[in-house]
């Protein structure tokens, strides 16, 4: 069953433009309600969280109308991190959960992500079935069976308390100065609170959301603000989250950034040494650096690669019984603690490594030497298919021949934005730049 509405991370687009309209959100809510409420009873629950985007109010209300029209009872969490929705869906025994967020995207975008009763994101098959219901006639509930909506005031507090339990029981962060950049997003209350309650001296950044400044010059996709704060305050560590707090970048005391690959390498090595890395493997995507794969091999561990998207990482982890995975972009998935990427909990695990080893962040953030990697994006318009152009295919074929045996090439459409992503790895940096530049030029000509 094909999907047109859903991408790699739910439904996403520009707010007030198809598919991110109030009308579509209402239909999606009604379709999801009909999909999950199959027995006619009026005891079914759905939890809804959101980040701090202005359009979140519109989509929250529209989803609530659609859900209650099919008999679902809606529990509104307000602004909470995406992993909190996964946690609370399971904790509150809800049939499913919804997060309204476009993650690291700018404020004018928004998205809708669905979680199953187990707290994990829905499968492609489930999303396709919901999409097929959207396209048809959606049967409303009888008047006496219309659902109710209720605001849950302590949802954030429940998540804060849970996040603290993932830090070593007798550990504390006293004596450590930590910069936390919340991207003016969903974790602007939770993340500083957790760190403060664990004893850290907290320097908060990106904690003044106004509906329009999420991810704007801050957060995991723009770490300069956090890096400047680390250096200016003489902090021991910087933790930089994205808009919905399911991604993280770590900054050492000099403001140098460690991406998801370096963080996963540290955790994999430590967990393997402690005998807690299940399956002797780390699950990551095709975007992860070749240096990570070589590092793991040197540790006697494997790298299992998946398609891009944390949902595919999690699916492989669940299939293979693995408990650590993620993406270079900063999704760190630790199924011992969470059902999806959790930037705050990953930051706490890094802090635990500092506390237990007595080492500075700079001694932990660089676990391996990266193979030179270049990633460039080309934006395209709706309806365009630049990768189908004859010249683009020709240039890609030539590039693959030039890299044969000495590097790696990956060209794909983004699942969350209208971008063609061109990524290559090669020890020869001149060849790398030439190959990527040639493909980007060909794609730009095509669009």
C-alpha cells in the first residue's frame, strides 16, 4: 500500500499549506481515531503533544475535533519533547499518541507524528492504512459516543521525573557547569529543570519561545550559539537539542561539536565493556561515517546500516534485539530508556560518562577519526523529479565509477523537506569535492 501523505517522519509541510492545513489535520485525526477505535466503546485515549510553533495551536485543535468526532478521548499535554509523547502514550495506557512538530525545520513548517500504544512510532503499513481512511468516507461516532478532550497539567513533570531516573541512581552533577540549548522548542522547560535537579549549574540558551523562533539561530542544527555560551561561561559541556528534543549535539569545553556518530561510538564502546550492548552491534543509517564502522570493527563490534530515518533504525533494533542505535544527525535511540531518539537522555548518558571516568568532555567526544565526508543539499519545487533527469543519472554513474573502491556515494530525496541530499565519503578530499560538486551542479541544472 503506497503512501503519499506520510514521509519518513509522519506528515510534514509548510503550515497552512497542503498537507499541513486545519482541514487535513481534522481528517487525519478522524482517520486515526477510526483506525484505532474499532469496538465502538468510548474508553479509548489518545495523547497529543506539540512543540512551540505558532501553527501548533491550529493543528492541535483540528486534530482534537477529528479525534473526538470518531469517539476518541483526547489528553492534551501541551509543549513537551517528542520522546515524552512516546513515554506518556505507554504510561497513560493510551491507544496511540500524536506529536505536532517539524523537528529541526524552521517555524513556518509543521508536522504530525503518530505513536502506537507501545510508545513506538507507527509502521509504514499502519500509516498507509490511516492514509487510505483519509482518502475515503470517515464514519463519525454516534452523538452519544463523541469523545471528550482534557488538558493534562502534569505530563511534563512526569517526563522530567522519568528522565532523571535514567541517570545513575547515586550520581549527581554538582560541580559541573552545563550549557543547555533548547532551540526555543519543546524542551525549553524540561531540559534545564532536569539538569538543575540533578545538581548542575545550568546556563540555558534558546528557552524563550515566541512561536516563530524555534530552531532560529540555535539548536542542534546551529550549534554556534551554544558553542559561544560554553566558551563565554567556561562551561564543562554543551548539550544542543533540536526543536522537539529528539536530536542532540554535544559540545566539549572548547565548544567543539560531536555529532551523533561520535556519541554513538562512545556509548557503544562503554556499553560493550560493561556487557550491556545487546547483539554486539550498533544500528545506524547509511549516512553514518565510514570511520564509525571501522572504529566498531576494531572493538569487535558490528555496524548494522538502515535507510535514513530514525524509524528504520528503531525497526531494525526491534527486529534484531539491539538496544543502541541512531543517526549522525543526532537521533540517539536507547531502547533501555526510550522508544525513540531522546536528546536529553542522551545528554545525561554523556554526563554520566564524564562523571564515572573523571574525564573532560574533550577527552570523550572524539572516539574515532572521520573519513572526509561532504553533504550538500539542493532544493527543488513540487512536482519536479531531478534524479530522473538523464544528465543527472549520467553524472552520478560517472561519479560512482570514479569512487569505486576508494569511497562511498549516497544521493537521495529528503523524507522531511523538498531537498536532494548529495553525500560522499573519500580519503582523497580533492576527488571528494569534485564528485559532489559535479552532481550538485547537474541536479541544479535539472531543477
